[in-house]
């Protein structure tokens, strides 16, 4: 999974056809099944964003719960799964399947 390195990279990546940003802070709970999600949803590019490194971006996007997911397509937000609650693999799959 690609890791965000800069705000400029974020702006470029969100212009792609299908990208999902995973906002995290060393989330060990979902880490074991992330490779499966990447394989299962290969049409999406997954990018991790460390909350502590990009706190201003998190604030700008109203990301207050970790882990959180925000999807973009061609610069437009297409969905978000943002909450403070722990997320299961099934919940994340349901979110991705709901994206247009």
C-alpha cells in the first residue's frame, strides 16, 4: 500500500479514477487484512495517510476518528467511512462496495 509523502501528492492522487485514502495512526487491528482488501478491490488505489504527519489535512477533511477511509474519483469525494469506532473487514468491504 502506498504511503502519502506530501500534500502535493495528495492533490495529485485524488484526481485519479478510483482512490481510497486510509487515515491511520499505526492501526494494528485492520493491518492484517489490508493486503486482502487491495487484492479484492484491485480497481482502487489504496493510500495510507499517517494522521500525525498530516494533522492539518485530517482537520481539513474532518477526519477525527482513526482509522477512517475517504474515497475520491477525479477530484470529487465519492464516499467516506469516518468514525471513532473500530472497523471490521466486513464493514470496510461494505463501504467500498457502496461507492459509485
